C-alpha cells in the first residue's frame, strides 16, 4: 500500500481547483465560476477550459472573457446594513433592485456571505475572498447568526426554549435555536433568535410555525461582527488585524466557542454611503420648476422733516412707553373693570335701571359685597 513518502504518491497533483483560486481572487463565487467554465468563458494559456476540476498552483496564464486575472490581493471584509426592498443577488430576471444597484461604485468586487430575503434588513457581510465566504456559510464552522424579530401573537418563553432541541417543519429539520423574548406589550413582542445553520427563511418559518406574524426581521450579528450604529445603506470595513485574528480563530481547535471569539469592531471611518434608492414621483402630480425670483428691493422711506412733530406713539426722551389709547379690544366695559376705573371718567352716564352695574370691586357685573341684590 503506497504511503505519502512512496514514489507512487510523488506525482499526486498539488495545488487547488481553478474555481477555488478564481473565487479567492474575487472574480465570482464558486458556483458562478463553474457556470462561467461551462459557458467557455475561462481559458488557460489560450485554451478554453472544459471542467472546473482543473488543478492549478496559481492563476498564471488564466483569462476570463479574454482578460487576464490579476493576482489575489489581501482579503477585505465589509459590513453592509442592508435595507428592506433589495435582493441579495447580482441580477434579477424580474428587474427588481439588488444590493449591487446600491453599493458605492468605488468598492472592489465583493460577494455576499449568506443571504437575506427582500423583506429582511440588517447585517450582511461582503468579502473579496470566495474561500472565506464559503467557510463562513458552512454550518460545520459553527458561526452564530443573531436576529431580532418583531412579532404579533401569543407565545411563551417556555415555547421558545423548546426550540433549543431543534424542530421539524414540513419535513425540514432545523437545528438548535436559542430564542429569548426581549420584551412584550400585549400581543406584540420582540424576540431574539441565535442559530448556526441559516437555512432559507429559517427564522420566519419557525416563528410562523408558532402561529406568530413577523412584521420586522433584523440580523444584528454574524459571528463576532456586529451591526453597531450603521444606518441602513451604510458600509463599514473590518480592520485588517481584526480580520487576521478572526481567520486564525476559524482555523483553531477552539472554533465554535463563542467565549473565545475575537472582539471585532467596524472601522470608525465608514466607507462611502451606498447610493440612495430613488423615490418615485407621486402619480397624478406634475412638478414644474419655478424660476428663481428676483431679490426684493429694500423699501425706501421718505425723508423726515426735522420740524415735524413726532408720531403720537413715539417714545419720549426719558424712554417711557407711550400711553395706549382704547383699541378695538379694549372697550369701556373692560376699562371699567380695572381697579379705580369709573364710567364717569369717560364722560358717559347711564340711566338708573335698578340693575347692578360693573363696579371697581370685582368687575364681573356684581355689586360690592354687602350690597342689596
């Protein structure tokens, strides 16, 4: 039986599959590269490759669509706050918007780690290394994903704790889920769910199985990478030393132990904001651009005659306030209600009808205390 040191094993191929090398170079994902090879878009030294099982040590002489492939650069990892309404795919046959329509144009070629459906928002990892993407997606890696779901319906913490044993829904087996109720107001609740598999629509299917309606779903963490204070549509890049430490942890025997995960933070200097989503113009309304109006000329006042008398309401030289005259809202009736005011001060008189008149006592049409009604 040949051993690794036998000559029989000396001719064993060394290197990596071309799909893996191209994925590491950031050309595309492995599956996409396999489709590109089937379409005859990948060549080696001018000869079109027919199988993705080709073993190479490097990408020397490899071309994609006639263009040579550059050597792989240092791996970069970005954290993107995906908003709702975007698909995590490169193109959509139905023409719906994708994340690539909103990413800044200065970003390098990146591939998403995992997927979020069109109605789910939150943390989405983007990397230039297809090998890192695959390593993070495999359930055997044990990288946790944390979600927060806003639900409507009745559920107890005991029901959520049963999810730790896994659950089977319509023939699909889901692994252990750590679910906890954060807070509840009536039938509305926020539930945190932590899992390691990340199957298609897993969180929504499990919650719907518990007869809960999910109105909002946010991914807040992927492994040690946190969403933090990134606003929807913003992108932050993970620092290189943190990324190196994380990859060492992935290759270590302690992988899968959350307590040993490196502390990874998003770089304080955020990348450029993603392109904003265009807003549709309201139907039935037409906006017409108005020409800029000419600036108004200052109002010119006629020169005053120094010999003319000052206006009646002007302040005196001592700075006293001018004495106000009775206006439309200050009538003789309200004036009489002030202490010390009498109707005769205005030179008016009323016939004695025997009815109580306003007096200085209270001004509410009642005679002074002790008087006869």
